[in-house]
C-alpha cells in the first residue's frame, strides 16, 4: 500500500479503534478529525528532528532589498521549508544569520542553507511512518473517543516510537566530529 495522507490517517484510526476512511472529505467525524489534525501533526513531527529523508541543502537567492538593520543581505527561503538547521557560505553551516519575515538575513553575499522540508508521504521511511501513525492515533483519540486514559496511553506509545525512529534515523549518517571547541584547542 503506497503511503498517502489517507493511508496514514486510516492506520491511525484503526489504532484508535475507529473505522478507516475512504476519503478525507467524506463528511464523517473520523474524516473531519483526520483532515484537520493531520497536516499540523505531520509538520510538527517532520520539524522536530533533522530527519535524513527530509533534510536538504540549497544556495539561496539574494533579494534586492536589504534588511533594515543589523545584517547586510536578505535571502529568499524555499517555499517548503519547515525549519532552518544552519547556514553557511560555501558550506552548509558556520554563518551567523537571523530569520525574519520569512527571509534569511546574513552578512555573507551568498548563503548555502541546510533545512528541513515538507517531504512527500511516499518518501516517508517505515520508521517515520510508524511514528507518525502512532502520533496521529494519540491526537485522534480524544476527539473521537473522549477517553483520556486511552489518549494518554497512546501518547506514551507515540513518544516511544518517536524515540526509536529518531535513533534509527540518526544511525544513517556519519557522526559529525567536534570542531572549534575551546577545550580541545587548549589541549593541543
């Protein structure tokens, strides 16, 4: 079964004990809850960790209008950015910057941005999809069942699945070494 918003919401509804839905617009209470809670829950989970499948880099386009104060240049952020991780000049990190009014401000004339973007559901790896389904089930539970103890239990399960997903995702890349740390340079 290909991952889609509908498939993920239906799995979450099954975990709650509700009926799966055929469409997010079908008019049932389950579909209304899913349609309203899914986008925010997905974006919150995507932006809470630098997931390897949802992290990108790009060179930003400099805007003609300069910032009013403090920093020299303004850059246009990508449309699908959820969270900025770092910025650099030539590298993806190391540059002081500020995000204001949907733009990145920096003193460098060119900026390479490392950021989290809104990945398509079809790109979600199984560990993230499982964590998202668990989080959705926890979010759907109270509006659909009004059972607070079940909702609390589902939140605990979702937290555990999120920890496991973050661990799995973190093991998919080389650990970055400590650079420019004063205590290391003192030791020689």
